[in-house]
C-alpha cells in the first residue's frame, strides 16, 4: 500500500473540492490517494485552519502604490496598481470544511482517514539539510518540514509520496531524488463526486452558494 503525505495546499484543495468550492481549474482526482495510507504533518494540521479562515474572511479590492525601482539611478514608479479582492466564502461552507478536516484527522470520516505525523528533532535536522535547495528554488521552511517528514518516514521498499502542486517544492524534491505526485485532471465521474459530497453530514449534494 502506498504512503501519501499531503501538504497544506493539497489538503485544502481536497476539502474545497468536496465542499463544491474547487479552487483548481481542473477537477480534483484523489481516488488513488484514498486507496493508500494517508498522512499530514502536524504543521499542516495547524495551517489548514488558517487557510480556511483566509477564504472565510475574503480580501477587499484596493489600489496599491507601486514602489518598484524603474532605473539604475534608483527612481521609483509613481503609478498605482489594482489589487483584485476576493469575496468571503459562505460561513457554512467554511464550518463544513473545518468539520470535515477534523473528522479526517480523528479517523471518523467515511471519505478519508489521515494520520498526523509529529515534528521531532530528527525531522527538524533533516529540514535544515533540505533547505540547501533554497539557494536555487523558492520555497519556505514549512515546505522543508513537509519534505523532511516524507524523507524520515520513507523506506526503500515503501517511500512516502508527497502530494503537492508547489512548483518550487517539486523541483527541490526532484533534486533530492524524492517521490511526489501532482493531482491532475480528475477521472472521477460526476456520480462519484456526488457520493463523496453526500457522504459528509454537513456538506450537501448541491454546491453551496456565496
């Protein structure tokens, strides 16, 4: 049985897909992941609440002053640029996503069961080593912890596959010789999608509206 480690974005994409609020342009295919043994890092357990909260708050549209340097003399741009806002997601949707995440972590969800891996000194030390790739690829310390968690919990016979869409992290993991997958266009039928949604008590069969 394959082992999968979902990073925070992958976990959020899965939850939003199940809530009928997909944040990806394509459909989310996690059928292979459901057949394996799934994990998240302790840092993802904390971060997922922050990400759901971000979408629950939304963002106001606003004009920002551009401060980019436009020449070698140090002159800065005097124009403004428009930052598009984001309408807050329905509170019921966010509550349902938090509930579903909690059930997955506690092992009571019929959709997916997640095992949480703690962050110990061995993972921290390995993450520090993984950060050497940050001189070439733009990723953060949280990403390094995800990668290190997978490395520490992998064996030659049973590697832990990282589920992520983060381009920089994927490039660094490739340089490290790690296994990872990128959820692609879903082959899950609409009827199966409906089944997934209906199997959660607080997520109805019809996608919630804002």
